[in-house]
């Protein structure tokens, strides 16, 4: 049941992590999205995912 509640939040996090044209912008938007969804730990994960998705 907990996974069902987290799925929309993870989807939003993934979408926000993909915003931006370079690694810095993607890390920043991922961090902000993660912070909104899951607090400080989400900010770290979102920033990491954002930076990792940069080409």
C-alpha cells in the first residue's frame, strides 16, 4: 500500500529531475522537486538523479 502512495511522488520527482539544459540546471530542479516531495533526503536524491540524467 505504501508503494501506491509513493508512486505519484516518484513520478513527479523523475519529471522534475529532467528539467534543464545542462547538469547544473537538472541537479537544481531535481533537488527542488525532491525537497518538495520528500524533504531533505528527497533533495539529495533529486539532485543526484538530475545530475545523472545530463547528457
